[in-house]
C-alpha cells in the first residue's frame, strides 16, 4: 500500500462531498481542500498542491471538471481521478485527453474508491521516478563531451546532445524526427563511398557495435571530418527494444597528432637504421646506440605525462630484480631492462588530455589507451634489436586467462619476459600517483598480484616479486618528473 496522501475533493454536491471526505478519513488520507466550482478548484489546488484530486465532472459555474483538470494540470503536476454519473462516449473521450489516473462511475463503493486511489498514487509515483530518471539521463547526455544521438526503433532521431549538434552542424530542433542517415552522413575515408552507420545492425541484432575502418562525417555545410563511432541498443527492464544510441567524436586533432607522431617515429626509425648500419661492425658502439635510442623513446613518453615520469625506469628496475630472484639467465637481463624502459612508448599515440584526465576514463577513452601496446609494436618491430623486444612490449598487458589485451593471449602464448614485465607494471602503477587518484602504495600492488596469482599472473613471477620486496627490501627509485 502507498503512503497516506493529501487529497483534494472537487464535488458540487455538499452531501456527496462530505461522504467522500468521511471515506478518505477512514482510509487514513487527509483532505487538503474542497471546491464546488471549477474556478474555486483551480485556486485551491494551485495554493495547496495536493497529492491527488478527486474531480466531479459536473461542477457549478462555467467550466466542468474536465476543463478544470486541464487548467490545474497546466499549473501543477497532480494526478486526477474523475467522479461522474455520466459515462457517455463524448465525456469519456474528453476526460481521456486529460490523461486521468482513474474514472469512477457514481455510485461507487468504498472498496472501488480505495483501489482507484491506491492505483493512481502508485502510478503517479512510478511515473515521477521515470521522469526523474529521464531528466537525469538527458542532463548526463547533454553534458558529456562525446557526441550522442539517440534514435527510436525506426532510426528516427529523438535526442542530440550539444556536442553532436556542434560536430554535425545540425540543430536538435531541425533533426528531431528525421531519419538518422539524413543527419549523420558517413563516407569511407579512402573511397568516398557512403558508409552505413552501425545503428541498423544494432537494432537488428541487439548488440553494441563499433564502426570498422576510417570514415568521414559530412557536416551540414558539406565539410568532411574524420570521426570514430559506436552504437548500442536501448533495452528496457522487460527486454523490449526501445531504440539505439550512437556515440561518436571528431578525431581531427588526434589524426594530426598521429601524423606528427608517425613523422617523428619515421625520422627516429631512419636515424636508428642509419646509425645501426654505420656501427654494425662494433658491438660495443651498437649497444650504446641502442641504449640512447631506448632513453630517447622513454623520455618522449614521459615528457608528455608528468604523472608517469619515471614509471618505465622503475618497472625496468623491478622486472630485473624479479628475473634475478627467479634465476633467469643473466644474458636475458638486458632484454628485460630494455623492454621495461620502453614498454609504454606507444602512449605517444594517446591524446594527452586522456593521459592526464583527472577522472576515470570512459569506455571509449580506455579503448584508445588499450591501443598503446600495438602502437609501440608497430614502431619497435622495425628496429633491428637482437632480441624480441617488440613482442615483449606488445604482450605486457596480456594475462594468463586470456582477459588481457590487445590479443587475448593465454598461458605459454605469452613471452616469459612479458609476464615479468606485466607483474612489475601492475605493482609500480598502483604504487604511484595518477591524475585520477593518489598513490595506493606498494602493499596494495602486491595484494593485487596475489589476488590474480595463477589466474592473471604467472605464479612463479608473483612469488619472486613478493620475495624481492619482503626479503630483498626492494624500494622504487624516486625519479624527478620530466620537464614540461
């Protein structure tokens, strides 16, 4: 049963009004006002804000109960139950247009009145919760930086947030009700041919999808800009499909940054290749060149992100200590150290605003960050290291159970050095400050790898890491932040 309510009675027959008030009192409700005419009812309701109005259709004065309800509803949000001795089609139709919460035919029993009130109050409460949820959803959508377009099941636009309006050039009032493909025109970046958005497939299959391949969005003024997007179905609590939501973003600046990074990498690669060719005959000089290159790559990453300055060096330090504790051949220490010093070099491809975001990343932002091992691999595989550095760096976020990235490798598919690097990376990351949180401490890092021992992380590596700290007294070096 719902909570007791403040109910207003609008009835032109005094005897009937008194009887209804008596019934309400027996039910435990309070009467917050009465009226016999429409004008009086509007005044009393506006002043008292009742939880529910029992409205007689036939009232004194120039306006009847239906029009009175309309006037009240235009001022305050309140549920109305009509009371009438008339049930003709015209009256019922007029009443229906005011969206009443009940319709009782006189004479009615106390049980009928009780049931009607309970149902009306419950329905109104649920609708208010739904409206509040919708308001919160709309506010959230309108505030986020990503472009968001919501459609119904016919792919007709029902909402566009300000970011989507800015990027597409369409105002929301222009786009509402239009088919999505009339507003969001996508073409293949390489061929210029129209590219269908994933919304149609999302609605058909009820699964979230990402756009595959580089695409361009044609703005309302004809300008073409690079975007990336994804779409997901909107399904209510009973499993009914209600529409789809399309999320996309302008990646013009990222493309420019990637081009600049690629140019820098190409230049660096050419320089390393030339130096390697010149120094191939001298193993010692080759070692110094490789070391210089590694330091340059590591510095290039950490100069962009002061929060992770020194992260790669500390990971390399711990990884070498773990390898020594495990009895790994000393000849492999150089491999582990070099891989540790540049394992995050791919983050130069991640926009700096994501690296330094002072809040948890969105799913889309996290997907961008997860590309850094592959970005590093694409650079490092071209450098003629005498060891599989590129593969080790590529796999440092892989996990034994296949839950890692970017390839979902399992068990022995992961390089032993990558398993060592992965454990070192987790412990150091949790020990250090990040833009979105303070340092959690080494103990929390060790707890994390113990919790994932045998499932996420190699048991031998975890055990060796614990010995390094608990028996070897290892501490991370304090490395000054890179200038920037």
